[in-house]
C-alpha cells in the first residue's frame, strides 16, 4: 500500500505589495510563517468526559517539531534571512510547547549565523502590529500558525494577497492561497486571485522554473502598482476575469 506524503510544514509569506496601501506600507512587511502542519490542537483527539464536559488533546511530538524547525532554519539560510523567532505559550503548556522549544533550540545551535529568539504568542501579536519590521521568519505549532497567518495577511491588505505552500520531504509540496478560496466571490467574479497566483509562483520556483515565475510576478506587480485594473477588496472595480486578462496582456508584452 502506498502511504500518503506527509506535508509537515505550512509556509506562508506576507510581504507588502506595491500599489496596495496599508498603514504599514511605508515601513514595509516582509515576514514568513513556518507552521507545523500535522498535529497540535488540530490532531482531532476529542472526547466527552461526562455530559456537558468535552476534552480536546493537544498532540506535540519531538519528530514533527524537529521537522518544522529544520525546515525553517534551512529556509532562512537558503534565502538569506538572519532572524527566526519561535512563538509559544510554554509558560502555560510547559510540556507540549516546552518540547517544541527544545527541538527549536537544538536545531538553532547548528545555525550560529542565524539569530534565534523566543516570544510568547500573545506578546508577538501585539508587537507585530506595532512594528512588523522587527519580524522575519516565525516558527510555531499548528494552531498558532493558523491564527497568526491571518493576522500577517491583514498587515499587507488581506487574505487575497497571501500565498502559501505545504511542504513535505523529498520535494513533495502542495501550494494554495493561505486559507483556501472564496467560492462565493469567485462565482460573482469578484474574487482576488493574487494569492493563488503568488502560490503558483512559489510552486514554479520550487520546480526550478525561476525565469517563468519572475516574468509572471513582474506582470502581477505592475498591474497592482498601476491600480487601473484591480479587484474590489484592494480598492478597485475590476472583476476577476478583467484583472486576470490585464496580467496576461502584460505577460504577452
């Protein structure tokens, strides 16, 4: 029997986009979330203790924690990023988040050129909206990453601009918009496909097709910067097909 590949890391990039004006446009946002993708509170281990009382189990393993930590540090090294912060609540969940931090520290010791620090999740939420320029690569368990990736998407203009990839071993990966698609908006031709396009560019680069990705990205960014044909969520009036057609026109030259 063939086993399904384990996509152990969700990578979400939040970077300020030219032409999309937010309160953070001047300073700029450029951060990457590395989220463990297989366990934590999303393990689905729940049961009823007695009627009216339900217990949910947070599962943290050494192997999964090490996998996401190793991927994050290797990513930082490969992309010239010098800072990683691990987000946690080990002050409360001493064993589960404590194990996660243990693995992060062990991996960090092998990358002395990368500045590693730790921060409480709630403190990080406050600090990133105060000054997102202080954040680079952020490493965290599953649930925290799910929530925090919405927050960082909001800093750059919304979920329609935030790409992501689910990364596994041996080069296996699946790319998607950070929290799926808005089918109701798509049916009305009002959806913003930028996140899906940018996720596709991540996939092309993963496949070694850098020049093709660069050409498409240049067309997307030019369209956004001009602000003539953009979707309603970022201040325009264009439909989804009109926006896509404008990008295709720029690609064709």
